[in-house]
């Protein structure tokens, strides 16, 4: 009895590594949604706390934004505070995640540009300075949800799963 071509390839030792790697890929892919949930909940909470603090000290935030030369510092203070507070809550729920990821990433890039341009400019020459800035982890979290979305444990998933869009 001759084994089929598929069986003979399966039994060869050289097929063991690709088979094991395929299983490893499947196992790690299963971690995607729990990881995205963890990122959203932790960083959503951090954004919400930051926004809440700013909302309760709008005069200080407005004064700080004015010292940075931002246009319409009063409006900008309210907008940024509200974006971070409401955006953080929506990130936790996983609603409009990619859009919020974009808005919050822009928010963090503006923070780099206005408060620590030297750190942003040093992204290649002195990366320690770049990722030592407080905005770094907020920026990375924003980019993660922008690029990868909310995952299965989210309002976005529930909405898009039912939509024929």
C-alpha cells in the first residue's frame, strides 16, 4: 500500500517545524482580542482620568495652553479635556475605536509638538528621550487601537458583526 503524497509529507520530520509554527500562530492569534481589550481598558481609563483632571482644572489648562501659544486656548482646553475623558470611556467600551485612536494619536502628537519638540525630533538620534516622554505610551496605545481596532470584545464588534456594510 502506497501512502498518499499528503501523508508522506506529514510524516517527514521536515514538516514538523511548519506544523508546530502554524499551531503557535493560531495560539497567539487567539490572544489578539484579549490583548486589545486589555489595552483599551487600561489606556481608556488613563485617558479618562487625564481628561477628568483637565475638566476640573480648565482655568489651569487654558492658561497652560495659552503659554504654549495654542490657538483658542479656552476652546482647545475644553476640546482636549472632553476628547480625553469621553474618548477614554468610549475606548473602554470599544465604541468608535479606530476613529478615537486617530483623534487621540493626533492629540498626543500635538502634545509632543507643543511641549517636547526636542523629544519628538530625537526619535532617531536619541530614542530614550522620545519614549521617556509621558505622551509616548498614550501615543502607542492610540496607534494600537487605530491600527488593530477594538477586537471581538467590544461594541464595535457587536455593531459590525450585525451590519451588512
